[in-house]
């Protein structure tokens, strides 16, 4: 934002940086999800982990996959919170209401979820389906899918333990369960925010309709 105070410029750059890092976490999350999906249904006693250059016993892949997927989801949500916090501070510095600093004015790095929501637009304008389908269904859909898959992986891995499993594997499952629980709570909060937005939007529409009569 040329011509603004150094603090404002720094906040604007931080806003862009947190948006970019959130996009990267989303990309890593979806790539990891795709890999774990393929690895889970690949036959054999070992699974190839290309970035390690190793063939890992299948019993160890799912527990570590749950932990990695959960951490990446939390990192995605954390980057989103950092972006919101910076957005509020930037609005305060500019002495404007936060809602005046819209995504079109601020966000140089729309991510996959944003583009899914934009797919409900027509000729660049929101449609009646944008708010409900785009914001409530399409936007959260990839994250909900990853969460459901991660819970499935944990459940299958936990119940697949046998007498020959390493003793420390139980502690890994418990650690993964704790992280996954917090990830689930964060996802529910994320979904609740979207539902609350729809309720607020619908209330405003009804109020405007009554005022126009």
C-alpha cells in the first residue's frame, strides 16, 4: 500500500504473507491426503515414502499420517487466524471498518477454497447460490473430507494393533488422538463460523425486505 505509514505497509505485507503460507499449508494438506489415501489402499506389508526414500512398515504409516494431517490442518487454521488478526489491525491503522477491506481489495493470493466459492458466481457477480452453496458447502468441503479421512485412519490404525506391534505405538495413537481432537474442535468452529455468517446474512436480507415495504 504505497504512501502509507511504515507500520501500515508492514501489516499489509504480513497480511499477504500469512495468506501465502495458508495456501501452502492447504496444498501440503491436500497432497498428503492424496498420498495417504493411495498408500492406505496399496497392497503389501510396506509402503514407499518417496520423500524419505524408504519403504516403511504399513503399521507405522497410518498413525504418522494421522499426526501429519492433523498438524497440517491446525497450521492451516492458525494461518487463517493470523490473517484475520492482521486484517483487524490493518483496518484499525487505516481507521476504517474491517468489512470495508474486502477480499477483492486485500487478498492477492486466493486459494482453492476461495476459487470453489467463486465458481458459484456468474459474470463476476455473486448469485443466490453463492452464499449458501459456496460459503457453507463448497468452501469447507475439502477440509471436512480430510478430517473425516483422518478420523477413519486413526480408527483403523488403533484397532489394527496386535501382539507384535511395538509398545510405543499405543502412545503414538494416543498423541494422535489428542491432536486430532483439537483439529476436530477447530473444524467445528470453522463450520460454525460459516453457519453463523449465513444466519446473519439471512437476517439482514429479511430486515431489508421488510424495510423496503
